[in-house]
């Protein structure tokens, strides 16, 4: 059977010992039929080494590197011409490793791949060419020899073998080969379990190897197979217990510093491999949440950051969060740490815990938390998270009130942030929360900039700031102050209210978020200083009939409009304008459509009561079907408020010569009061409580009506005549 061979070029990299190029490629063998058509394809991953050690000796310029790269491409059939630039880069890297010199042309690329500038540890800033200062030279050809050294009785030999393996692991291309080794990870796991207590250097070297593998998720399965995470967890547990004994000895400061380094590596390993939920749950069962917080009392910045980072991830689980809330004082203390990384991570940890009400309460108990958060807001790197945390802390009324008492400058800061050009939603949300507290609302009004911020919000229809004004208007103590401040010192000036009226008229129904806040501001202004009659003359009543039509506006808009009408009905001057409006005629449909909405129904019933109390609106209301719907409410749910309104209508019509609703209301009340008797008359068991449907049927069955009573009287008369 004929075959066709094809080579697909792959990655070109440096060999571990630095004296050859490793050329990766895929060999494809295509089997053809008699007609030359492909039947199947077999692919094999292969690699070839191209020795370059001798050829690189004597190179002095970048042109020499280019010439050598072109020569290698010409001679090696596995490297296409298009890969010449890649060969040049690898050669430059090998040259840099051998001589610690980089050619200009490739310095940027090599530097980006070999240097790390994360800060905090000088060892992390070293180039691979300087690794020999820290770790001994190692070659992939001698891996088995290094593993054999781990079996030696001499501890120095064990440490030397582990350090050589660590050196190999710093070369990423060979990690896959090391992970696939039949005994490497198993031997390392066993040595760490058995000899970590005997040698600090051995524990650091082996956990360092685990950390390198743990940074790549593709090796997590291999680490789990040999229980590398569990062994690291045991080392962490042992060292944390040992720490308490070492801290009592004043001469152990140097040993504590070394232990900090080992603890940091262990935490980083566990943090990296805990992407697997099953492993993380195992660590939780070993009480990792109880082990980590005490480490936050140390001064080692890298250890603090690693510990906070691990705790930050652990807060995702409910059971961990419940444990960590009790450690809140430790976390808040680190909010004042001078290292920005530590401070930022502590802030994020507190933010995670603040999603729970108990976490917010625990935060509020720390007197230093708000000043430190206010300081964090001033820095760009922590600005957003600090604002969100303050927002969470002001969600609960009791916590919010205590924060205002201890930090009276918080409302001023929130208003200052909300008036910025960016109009940050977090800052406005914080101001909304604060405005819901009466004391904070008064402090907000005391700021000179409040009037300008409010007028700007009116102009741009900023929903958040409109909500702030609405909250302020809802408090008895701040309501009159609001009128005075917005009037420019004159509470009788209501130009800003007229502006709000024009906004209500101009806002379309699809902007229900704006309408809710605008109508809510009016509905909250329950005070005699508000000139309701003048506002109605300015057009306040005009949009209400449109908004009260069933199905036209959202329920929350309808609710605010009904509450506003109640205020107008309580003002004698404004109430006189209601009969000429169409709003009263819309109430029957609203009562019928919104009877299932408890909040809206209560406000509708209160509005009906207000309208019944005034002679100008009473007659117009009684000409509608509102009493009929009140009777339906009584029959369906026995609303106490509806019964009281029916009694009020009876009292009102008792002074009329021709009452319209009195007889129907009396019949309704009779049926409601005599449900059992009516059920018995219908042939039902009087002892059995009738179902709501049965009650409705009995009420509508005719018993108690005038016609039925007349027929029973005629029947009695005929019986008397027969008896005679």
C-alpha cells in the first residue's frame, strides 16, 4: 500500500544543558489506496537535537548569530526557512545563558522571558544566568542520579539532590518530562513527609519544586496522584504549631525568619492547587482556616500577602466565611499596613466577608475601619474596593447608624465623591445608603455643595441623586431643612419644586426609574410648608391620569402617584382641584386590577378615605363604582380597612335624602355576618366552615334579598289560612 510522508515543523527551544537546539516536529504518514486517495493518517510527535555548543564559541556580534542561524536552517531538514528568526532568538538566549551578555537586537525579547519584576524578594529578580549563585548546575541527563541522591542517608546529599532537581524545574520546557517521570514526584512527596522536620533546606527545595508544578494546572493531576498537596498541608500544620514554641525563645528570631519563607512556599502551593474544589475541601477539613489567621501577626510582607491571598479564596465557601468572620480584628489591623500589596489584599478579604450581615456587623465593631477606608478611597489602587466596602457596611440600618455616630465625616466624603466628574455609581450608591439615615441626611444637607449637586442631578435626571433627595425628604427632621436649603435659605421659595413638576410632565413613561424618584420626592414632602395648590396650578395634576391608567405605567410608579394624591387630598386648597381632574374616575379600575398588590391596595384605600373626608371630592367618588369594589374586597378577603370605609360611606349617606349605596352595603354586611346561617339555609352543614368559594356562592345565592324575604312572608300567610 503506497504511503506519503510529511513533516510539520513545531517549536524550537534550547536544550536543558544549553549546548543544543531542540527541534520539535510532527511526522505524518498518510496511507493511500490504489487510486492515490488517502485512507488513514498516522501522526507521531518527534524531536531532534542540533548541537550548537562548539559553533557558538567565538561569536562576538549579532551578525554572527544570524549567520549561524541561517547555516542551521540550511542543514537541518526539520527546520523550514520561515523559522529562521525563531532560531536566532533561541541562539541569543543560549548565548546569554553562557556569557551573561545579550545582543541588542534581541535583548528586549530575552529580558521579558527571563526576568521577573514582581518585587518583594530579591531572589525573584535574578536572571536565569545567575541561578548558579543560588542553585547548583543540573542536567536532564542526570535526573535519575539526583533522585538516587535523595535515597542517601547523608542529609547534605539529600539536600543537594533536591536543589539540583529544583534547578531543572526552573526550565519550563522540561517540566512535562519531569512530571511524567515514573518515580520523581513520588520520591519527593515521601522525602518531604519523612525528613522535612530534619532539614529546613530540604523542605524548602521540595516545596519549591511543588510550587513550580502547581503554577501549571496541567500538572495538578500528577501532584494529586502523589499526594503532594496533603504532604504540604502537613508541613504547614507542623510549622504553625512549632511556631508557638519558637516565639517563646528570644534567641530564635533568625529561625523564625527562615520559617516564614517555608510557610510562604507551603501556602503558595496550597493556594495554587486548590483550584480543584475537592482538594480545597480536604484542606478545610484539616482546619486551614484556623491555621492561617495567626500567621498575620508576623512582619514578613511576602508571608502576609500569601496568607491573605489564600484566605481571600477560602471566603468563597460559606463554612469558611463563618469561621473567618471571627478573625475580623486581624484583617482590619492590616488595612493600615504600609505595604500596598498587603493592604490591598486585606481590603479585598474584608470586602468578601462584607457580603454577609454578620461580617458587616463585625467590621462596624472595629473603630479604626472607617478612617482607614476613607484613607483608602483617596488612593487610586484601592479606591473602587474601598467604596464598595463602605457601601456594604451602610446597607443595614443599625450598622449604618453606629457608623454615623463614630464617623460623622463620612457623609461629607460621600457627597464630595458623588459630585466628581466621573459620577461614580459606587459613590452615589454610598450616598443613597447614608441618606436613608436621618442623622446622616441632616449632615448631608449641612454641606454647602448639596444644593449645586441636587440641581445638577435634576438637570441630568441622575436617578441615584434623585433617590438621595427622596430619602432626605422622607425624614421628619430633614424635611424642613431640605426645603430651606433648596430654597436658597428661604423655605417659601419653591422654584426647585416647579422644576420637578416640569420634569414629571416631560418624562416618558418608559423612564419609570426617573418617574418613581420624582413622584417619590413629592410623596415624601408631607409638611404644611409645601404649596400644593401652586404646584397643581403649575401642572402637577396633568400627568397623573395618564400614569394611573391600568397597564400604562409600572406598579411602583402607580404606587408613588397614589401616595401623592393622598397628600393632595389632605390639602384643602389642592383637594378642590381634584373633582375637575380625571383621577377619581380611574380609582375603580385600579381597585379591581391591583387588589392582589398588598402595598398598593393599602395606599388606594387610604386615598379613598381621604377623598371621603372632603365634601368637594366625596360626591364625585360616590358617583363611581368604588363602593362596589370595596364590597368585592370585603367578600373576597374581609379587609378591615375596606369594612371601615363601607361604614364611613354609610355614615356619610345617612345625611342624604336619597342614599345610593346604603342598601347594598347593608346587604353585603348582612351576608358577611350571617355566612353560617345562609349556608344552612342552602342545605350545607352549618358546623362545617364553608370554603371561600362556598361563601361566595351563598352570598350570591339570593338569601337575604328583598325578593326572597317577600316570598317567605307570602308562604307564611298561606299556611295560616290553611290552619284556619
